[in-house]
């Protein structure tokens, strides 16, 4: 049997509840598809700060590195919001991405037919929207040096960061995006701010160059401000989007919200080798933690992405996805996606229903 | 009589057509309100590249500096899209902002009752939306040094830019924003990425500090990715937003698009002293230039913003705004905001109707 070591990082807030559901689903799918799945757990984020005074303990990173894939729930919470920078849960996440070399963040924004009305946009504008944002995740202004605090010529304190991309960093994310576009509807829109930023000029140059290797993919370029508008004006124009770290942070979240059901959206962060990191788009929702109200479906769909992009088990991935859609078709809804005439269920109950439907 | 020198910069594309309308409106309002308005014109953007090989000739900047306010239409077009960086129309705009010290960009996003249905968002989500984005305009990553192209340790070419803000730059834009919020509904949301960027950490620290001078204004903070989501999820939660240059570029455009009628939106860019720069949010629309199809209302409303924020003539500003709303109430629409049952008019005709309604 194909056997895989999976590190589970339940994290903070609703993390443990939704992870529990995803783990059970994975176990059952493992049996059904003849995979041997070995799970180990580690602490990251706020939970790790509380236990080890470090949002990403070496032992957690080592465990992740030694596994075939990493499934993360969510990190952060009010409790740690006022901590100094290096003692914040987010640092654990950034360290994890960098430590795993997970430079390609895949962020699908899919409007599910069952949930079209959850969108704040008109039905005819969002029906059928299916966008994949490919965000560069380990470079750009998130990691660029120098950064910090200084004093300028006028003697004023300053804060500064460096946005920087190298040819190699752009080329490899561009290739991931072109490959993705090729498997989808064959259109790639590269988003930058090349009318102002030198970083973006190199970005556009290289994406154009790599595009020559993919003559079957239709490449276009758009400025980031215009992209922020076009996502609202006519989101169906987009297939695959590729962009840098900070623009991707903003645009992938904007695209997610078009669906109106962020509790449904998974994400994948993958590198050239080594395990990928899979996590829901939503946060740790500390306000509803421990109340059995969380929607576990984004976590479950993240497990499906893990199977597809991390373990190359597309059949198992598909089985999970089909089950989720089936459960939605049957009318089961957690509070965040509830609407009139549907059946409201809690997190654990949604898990049971998934298991019975698998 | 109060007399003002106004520099008109018609720019490119539809610029001259819509500027003509705004100038006529200003002339009439000048008479009605007892102002003496002296107009001069200069070239910027593509038109200036064609004529002088420079998107912002010294003579144009000098004229602007010597005036009481600058009214710009729009710049840019396909024709100059492949020019090298310093010969691009946008450089003229960036130079103008810097040259006038116009560090505060005021970008209203108002959903007009007559045009609610133009939005791609549901009526109940956008009805009554009235957001003012205060964008820092002469600092941040747009102007930070060092920037350019280099080679990294691995021998790879790089492109880089510096995001940098000083205490003084943050404090002055924060004050503009707090004053604005005070005149509006008393709520200010500062947008940053302080969980990742040092620049944002200083930003948040200073905005919080300046906030102590405005105890009557309710200050909140939001990460830029969340702001991009919240604008779509529940735009009515926002009153005034303050943010840096690149985040403001993205979010102000996103907010504009919520209205669905970007052809209606004006903007102002003002400094501590010296003339302000007033321009519509929309671009130069080269595809419809010279066809008498452009919507001149954003340009006319920019003239109103000029009267209010640039020349301290609120009565004249109000007169223009009331006339625009009145003309909309009567059902006149240019193509971009046309809907069933309304009366389609061209750019010049819309101008005539405004003059008759003033
Ligand atoms: C928590 C934060 C550091 C992170 C990011 O900005 O990358 C988050 O917003 C995300 O998009 O995963
Ligand atoms: C044309 C471009 C340089 C400009 C900017 O990015 O500031 C534009 O997008 C704007 O917002 O006025």
C-alpha cells in the first residue's frame, strides 16, 4: 500500500475542532483508496507560544520536514495580538512556509452552485466563477532585506521594507502558474505594478519570457489596482492569476470574498521538493472556538488539496470533494453558510454526515 | 471678487472632451458665485511626450505651481504603453504629485441613489455606501530609495523597491484623515500589514499616537488583506479609511468599483501648502476618445472637489454637486451608466444639460 506520513498542525481557535473532522475523513478515505496514512501532531502559532515561547518550535518544523505533507488548520487569536513581532502566531506561519520552501500558494476561489446566494455580488456576476490565484509565497516584501527601523536625513524615525524578486524566484512561480493554467482553462493573467515598480518590471519581463515555453496558454498582464477592480466588475474574466507575495495576499483574499463563503475555501502551498502545506483560507475564529459551530469543510477540502497536490492521489481527492458537494446538495449547512430551508448542523455533526456519505 | 488662477491639464484620450465640459461649468458657477476664475492650459502625459519628449515638461509644472489649483483630466493610452519607464505618461502624474507636494489623496466612493443598480453588488449591500479613502500619495514604495535592478549572491538578476515611511510622513497623512473623519461620521479605519511589515508597524504606532489628538474620532486598525475582503463583504462598515500609497492605490480602486459607476468618481490630491490636484478616478479611455461618448460627470465633480478642498469655496462646490444629482434625477445618462428607461446623451450634450440646470 502507498503509505504517507502526514503532520497535522491543529493550531489555535477552531483549529482543533475542524482538524478532528479532517483527520477522520482522511482516515476513512485512506481505507477506501488503499493508502496507509500515519498521522503525527505538532504545535504551531499561539499554542506553541504558550507551550514553548516560540510560534514555530524547531521540533515542529523538523516533524513537518520529515513528513510527506503538512495539514494546518488555523493560527492566531486575540490573546497573542499584542505580543511583540517575534512572539506572534503569524511568525510561525511565515517560518513554516520559508522552512518548507513552499513558494507557490494556490488559492482557488470557486463559487459553488449550492452557495451562489451567499455572495454579496449579484448572482449573474458570480455564478460560475472559478479563479485560481497563484501567489508567490516565500519572497517579495515579506522576506526582502534590508528591513527594519532607521532614522532619515531629517532625523525622523523611519520604518522600511524591501520588495525584491530575482529571476529565479519569478521563473519558478511563473512555471507553476503556467502549468496550472494549462490544466485549467488555458488563460493566465499576471498581476503587477510595472508602471511604478522596478520589481514589477522584472516580474513582467520574466513572466513574458517563461510564457514562450507555454504557447498554448494565453498570457495577459494587468496592474494590481485594475485587478482589484476587475475582480468586482467582472470576475468571470479570470481563469488563473499569478502575482507576487503582497499583491497575492490582497487579491487572493479579495477573490475569496467574491464567493461569500470563505468557510469553504482551501489552499495549498507547495515547493519544488519537500512536503507541501495545506490549510483553509479562513482564520482561527477565536470568537466561536470550542462551541462546535465552526465549518470544517474548508479544512476537509484542504485535505483534498493535500491528496491532489501534495501526495499525488487525485482519486482520493476527488472522492472527498464529491462528498462535500453531495452533503451540500443534501442541504446540510453550518451557521456561516446557513440559509432558509437548509438544515443547520454543528462542526462535529457535519463531520459525521461526511463520514456517512463517503 | 475672489479671484483664482486655475491650471487645466486636459491630458490624453477623452481628457480634452470632459475638460471642456468642466471648464464651462466652472465658468458659469464662477459668475453665479462671484468668483473670478482665470484658466491656463498645459500639456502633461502622452500629449506632452509627443510635443516635448517629456511627460511633465518644466513649463507645465511651473504653471501648475503658480496657480491656485490644478484640474487634471486623464493621461495615458495604448500609444505610449511600450515606452521606456521615463517616457511613460504615468511618470508625468507621479512627478506632478511629488512636484506639488500633494501627499494626501482623497478618494470618495459614494453609491449614488440614482445609480445603485450599476453596482455588481447586491442593492442591500451597497445602498448608502459612502466611503472616503485617504491615501498617502508621495511616499511609500512609490518613491522609496534604493530601487532598481541588481544581481544577488547567486548571480541572479533582481528588481527591487523600498517601502519606507517616516514619522513625519505618517503623522501628516494621519492628521488629514482624522480631520476628514471628524467632518464625516467620526470613524477612521487605518489599514496596514503590521503583522508582516516593519513599515506598517511604525504606521500603526504613529496613527495610534496621532489619534490621541482626536478623542472624538473612533479609530480602528485592519490588515490590508482583510480590508480587501471587508470592502466586499460589508462595505457599509467603513466611513473614512487611511492607508499608505500602494495599499491605497489598490483599496481606493476596489472601493470605487463597489459603486459600479467609476465614471462618476472624482478625487483630490492636496498638500500642506501649494495648489491641490483634482482629477477623475477613471482613465483616459482611448477606445472612446473623440467620439463624444465619455461621461464628463467625474470631471465636473472633480471641479467641485477643487472648489471645496482647493479653493475653500464650498457653496460653489455644492452648487455643482446638486446640479449633477439633479441631472441624474431627471434621467440623463451617458453610455457607461445607461439603464432601461433613462435618456442616453453624449458628452457635450451632458455638458449643455448641466449648464441649463445650474
Ligand atoms: C497571517 C499572515 C502573515 C498571512 C500572510 O499575509 O501571508 C495571511 O494573511 C495569509 O494570507 O496566509
Ligand atoms: C497611473 C498610476 C501611476 C497611478 C498610481 O498608481 O498612483 C494610478 O493608478 C492612480 O491611482 O492614480
